[in-house]
C-alpha cells in the first residue's frame, strides 16, 4: 500500500492501539507492572543488538520484528515517563520533530548544501550550539570502543579536524605500526590502541565501516573454524591428534570452498 491518507489513518490507529495495549499491560500484567527505567535498560540494549544482528544478516522479516520490539520499548519508557509526570509520548514525538526541522535548515530553511558532508557538518555545528557541550561530549561513553572511535572521528571531521586524504591516514597507520613494533612492554598497550584508532580512521577514508568489516571477519572465521571442527569430528579423532599444519589445511579447504 502506498503512502495514502488511508494508510496514514491505519498507521495512526495501530499506534494508538499499541498505546492502549501498553496501558493494559501496565495496569494488569504482573511483569509489566514491576518494570522501571533501570530494569528495562539492559533489555533495550539487548533488543538493539538483536536488531543489529538481523540487519547484518539481511533478514528483513527479523528486522521488522525487532523494530516492533524496539518501538514497544519506546512506548514503555513513555508510559513510565507519564507516570512520573516528566514526559510522555507526545513530548517525545514533538521534540524529535522539532529537532529534525532545526537540524535540516537546507530542507526547512534557506541554507544551501552541496553534498552529504555539508549536511553532517551543519548537523554537528547546530547540535554543538544547542547542547553547549564539548564537541566530543555527544559521543556516548557506553558505546563499544570500535563504534566510539568511528563517532569520535566523524565528529572531529564535522568541524574540519581531519586528514586530507586516504594516503595521509595510511601513513599514520604505518607510523603507529612502527611504534608498536618498537615499543617497550610498558608502552605496547598504548601503542596498540593508537594503531587500532588509526586503522579505523583509514577505513573511514575508504568508505568502510570498521565495525561492519570486523564483524564480517568474525563471521568468516566462525564459518571456517566450524568447517575445521566438522573435519575433526568426522575423523573420529581428538583435536590433540592434529598439528597446526593439518588444521591449517582444513582452513584452506574451507577458504577454497568459499566459506
């Protein structure tokens, strides 16, 4: 169904239905009645990771399902907010609409942009002005380290603090690699962190999300290692009966099979 007035009305009805169900659950369900912001927090994090997994797997049915679960959490938090008279679903919706309008002056104002980089730069500058925080203060402390590195670099780029091209970032990778190889044991921890940060930066200049690339490598390793495990099991021997060269042969077989 296309975006027609009828579809918009159906969306409104389903959203209202969800709000009413939340009211029922909060009033009648023993589990839902006990929930708080704190008790829901870790469950919300789990839902986000499940959505992430579905996206990585390109499982669109699962993406739809996980988005529904995540929407339920938004509605649940709104209900908790209304009970404490701090905010409600209307205030949440109104605030995000107003924020989107303010931060897209090229759509809702007279600002001119040439490309997506101009859009991101405007967004960061407007956000910095509104929130009166340090530029990197908007990077959540709770983010996984790899994603945090990406966001730090994006925000720095948003105000013009960035390398000019990929070659400069690659030279930085080589510099950090050299420093790690020559570091004392006391300095290795720090130098390894610098190298990882530089690699994330180089990936960004290549147009590659380093977190996605690492997860793809994780999944590839799992597939190939599972193949090795299958070969060991089929041999009816134990792992200790195989040396590293033999295990590597299984690995190469898996690689040749496209795993």
